[in-house]
C-alpha cells in the first residue's frame, strides 16, 4: 500500500485563482494533431467534461493522450474532485490506489484491461460548452495527490493544492519563459511530477503552449519540434537526451533543453549545447517539493535556488522550506550551502555507501560505469535494500559488443575493488519507466532474468 501523505498547503488560502493565468481566450493553448487549440476551446471542453464526471471525491487520472489528460485533470478539479496520479499504470498499482481511496474511480480514454472496480471512460467526442467563463479553483482545494516513483521503496503520497501549484508554477515560468511564450515539447508523461509541472501546469499558468504528443524516439522528437513554432522548449530526461545525441537528427532552433528525473552529466550537457546551439537547463526538485532550483549544467556545478526557497542541512538530509508549504519537507539529499543562494549537491543520504571502512556513493559509481567506452546505459545499486553499511552491490549494463568481464575490468581501473558490483549483468535495455527512473522491483527482476 502507500506511505503516509505529505501535505502541501496554499499561500493564498480562501482565494479563487483562475485556471489559466493568462485571460486571453484567443491565444493558442495547445497543438494537437497538427492543429491549434485555443484557450477558449480548451476551457469549453473542461466545463463540458466536468458536468459528465461521476460523483466522487477522487479520480485516478490514467489518460495517456496529453491533451485529454490536461482536460480531465482540470475538469476533475473544477468538479471539486482530486486527481490521483499513481506512479505506474500496472493493474496492481491501479487496483491498490482505488482500494486505498474509498469511492474513487479510474478515468481513462478506453476501458481498462482488466476492468477496474469503478471506471469512467471519456467519450470519443463531447460538445464543448460555448462562451463559458474562466474556471476558478479554490487555492486550498487539493487538486492532485501524486505518488513517488518507488525507486527507493514504497510509493509515497503527496497532497498538492491549487494554490501551491500556482505558486511553484510561477517560479518555473520565471526561469523558463519569463520573456517569451515557448512551445513546449515533452518526452515525459503528464502523470509524473516533472511532466505535470512543465507540460500541464506551465501552459496553464503562463503563455506557453503545449504540444500534446509524447515523442519517444529521436526521429519522433525531431518531427514534433518541427511542428511547433519558435521559440521551442524541449522538456526531456538524460536518457532521452543521450539517445537524441547518438542519433543526431537535425532539429530546428531550440530556445532551451530542460532536463530532470536523473542527474545530468556535464559532458552530456556540453555536447547537447554544442550540437544544437542552445542552453541546457537542469531542474532540481522532487514529488514532495516540486522544482526548487536550476542550473546550466554545462557551465555550473552549483545549483541556484528559486526565490523564497530555504534549505537547512540536517544530519539525515536537507529540510526545505517555502511559503506554500504548510510545514518544512525533509529530503534525503545532502547539500553544501554556498553564497548567493546557491548550493552544491553532495549526494543522497540513501545513496552513500560504506564497505570495509571505505566510502563511496551509488551516484558516483554509476557515473564511472557510464564513462566506460562502449557502455550506453547502466546503473549500480544495492542488493541489501538500502545504502549505508552494505556488503553487496549489483549492476545492470547496456553495452553491445562488450562482455561482462570487459566492463568489470574497465570499472576496476577507476574504483576501489571493494565497490566492484557483483553480479554485473549485461542486458539489452534497463527496465526504465516512462520518466527514465528505475524502480527497485524492476531492477531486481531484471537481475534475476
């Protein structure tokens, strides 16, 4: 089941922030199937769907089409309900979510297989309500409950209010589209917090437009970028960016590439900036806090905090404070505070290792693994369940043309022998989810295959 809820509050409780920050209903809100959708048409669809939804408190939003997800997300909120955003679409995860939240229903574009205990399938077409007013949503209304990925264990539920989303989205807009109205192309799904913040909330709370597809392969990403007018903002992950550089398709001019979900190597960021003559902006955040800092990875190692965010190092991580939190939030990340509201990320508390009196981190071991010539992807992880004082490390590696012994020999040249992962298994691909993360259960399954 799920761990305890981390509640997030709203700094403007009692007010009714509008659904769209920009009141211009004539502007293009989204590009879908090559055609523009105006903000007014979008609002009409939100109103129409809100009237069709079943009576309930929670909706498990499983829509895969990004535009339909956004319409459903907003309609659920307008109907006074809460979007549940599980970290997986696996039938067991859906069933557990429905069971954990009494009276909830599954919301999707097609009937689920196997069928959910209670589900609502979006109609193929529904008439948008014409000339409707801008939706207003209470600042303290819980519009979503997002779940962590489970990469370090049990998924954890995090409550998100509309007021808090509005506040954090304004900070993202200041960094990514303060002086422009970019067209956003995202390779990440909207259910994940990073995808939700940049491909759902940012178009709602700025003048940015959203390309509603979810391109995956490099050729699809290039095609999508060509369909959107400049300026263009590519929202992606290190995994997708590495594949894009390997395929090297021609891309139209990019205002920026944005990366998150996993650490971005400075060399990869530099290569992307050279190849596409753009900026690569890395975002730092979590499901618990949303984005709280950014950096241009090719130029800077330290992170720049967003305004009004405060960090307080603790023995077991870092406490994060913001005006839109009801209480400080503890992250497992260990940081070193620097002048001018900057900080250096030293690793995660759960990432640090001690074996035979020697210390290392899983992140650094994985980085060294990825530096080996011929290694396309890889990860080092603990078999013992958690980092700390451990005895066993394992690794999965994608390295066509290399034997496991070759990879181990190359790794032995750069790390202390006590940290050599055994077993190390070469696989065709890592069991990454839609955002590039590696759930622990999937890693163990792949290792045993």
